[in-house]
């Protein structure tokens, strides 16, 4: 696999390099996911493997909520308006 871009993350003093590593990995996974879904049609996002199971769109919504939660936790935001 060819590496086309390399991002470096400066870790502030007193911060965990392990946490920073996980953050970068999750960021890479998100970039790949959005690239894979760039041409997705609404019908594809609404597709369900079986009735009652989550659609791709619902799973993406879950990812967005989880990202917002972690961003708020990482920044110390106390309310939605601070995030």
C-alpha cells in the first residue's frame, strides 16, 4: 500500500501518546469511511440487511453522535453550546 500523505501530531506535554495514537487512527478511519461513501445514493443509505436492522444511514448517525461526544469530552465542554 502506497502512503500518499503523512500527518504528524504534536503531543502537548503531559498528554498521553497512546491516546494521541488512537485519535489519529480514528481520524484515518473516518477519512476512509467518508471517501468510500462519497458516491452513496439515498437508497443505499436506507438499505437494511433485514427488517428491523440498522440502515447504513443510522450507523452513520451513530458515528456522528459518538464523534460529538468524544470531541466534547476532549475539549471539556459542559453543554452543547460549548462543543
